[in-house]
C-alpha cells in the first residue's frame, strides 16, 4: 500500500509506514525581528534594524505587532531588500490596535524573491501621534529556496 500527502509518499512495510525517497517538502520559516526594545517610544527613521538573509527564499507573508498600541494615528513600517521596498502597501498597525492582522489596509508584497545574503532593513515611516507605540516586532514568512 502507498499513501501520498503534501508531495511525500509512504509505503506500508507490514508494521508501519516508511517514507520513500523524494524531494524534500517546502520549508516555511517565520523570522521574528525586534525593531525596538520593549520600553522606549517608537520613532520614525530608516534602517531601524537590519539582517542578512541566510538563504534565498520566497517572501510569503508579513505582519507586525506591538506591546503598546499606537494612538492618534497609524503605525507604518516598510521592509527593504538591499535598499528597495518589497511592499506595495506598507505594513501598518491601526491606532489603538496591537497587530497588523486587523489593519484597515493590509500590506501587499510586490517583490517576493529574497536573495541569499541580501540585506533586509526595516524602516518606521510613521508612529502614533498621541502614543507612539512600544515593542515593535516584524514577522516575515519565508519559504526556503523557492
């Protein structure tokens, strides 16, 4: 008997299922980037944090969270690969919210191909006007080697 799921095939060997050789499944990683500390008000600016991609991959999703919500205006961030934005609509957290999951304008990815060793930077384009916000994290979901 054979069983196939998600591109992998197993064969019943009489006592259990043995995986047959084949291409490895796609591997998705979540990068969690602390753009600020937890206690200092956020400020606008470019290159607030950077890192280099450890491998080539496809950017599948982005999100942002804060531990203290911005108030008075929306928090807006940008993600850049080697100095060029990978977003069409930038990543935002609406005023009085703690996550981009509920943003009125969802972020859109316009350049999903991330190169091995590319420099990834995060900009903060706008902070809350009454309370800036605290503890910003940006999340990147990346599929290896795609």
